[in-house]
C-alpha cells in the first residue's frame, strides 16, 4: 500500500481517524510512500525540530524512489490526464508509483486520482 502525504499529515496532527486507519492497514500490508511524498512533507516543515521529527517518523515506512519506469509511466499519465483532468506532476508521480508497484493508494484526495485507469484507491476514512 502506498500512502499519500495528506494521510501522513493527519497522523502527525494526531487525527484519530488517520492514526486508526494507518494502524489498521499496517496489520495487513507493508506501508510505503513515494519519495515525492517525502519531499512534500519536508517542504511542509517549518523548522529543524520538525525536520528531525519527520525523519524519525519516516523511519517507519519504506520509501520508494523514482526510477525510469515510474517516470515514464508518470509522463504517460500526464499526457493522458493533464489537459482533461488537470493532473499535477507530483500526483502523476505518486499514481505512477502505485501503478508500477501494483499497490493501492491511500489518500484523502480521491478526486485527484479517481479518473486514472487501473489505479486502486482505498476509501478514506
């Protein structure tokens, strides 16, 4: 299972629904994040203390780096969905990672991904 940044932000903010859902998913699958998600979370840190907390928090996840296959898939998704649905670069890379890994994506932002053929979205909450 691939986890989007919005879920992890809610976990960091101690939102019970997000914490419970993440705990539930960890019982049955390996929890992974894209390196793009990692970058989004780093950008959201306001100081070095938050960066330290983030680094510690991310130790719990397998981080999937971008590679040629993921990048090419993301380019294909952008060509197919940028004009028709407004797909953004970061979202295309996250979706491509999930598709290449054949992993379901856990995200609150269902509308950003629901139109992508073959992408498995997990309902949240």
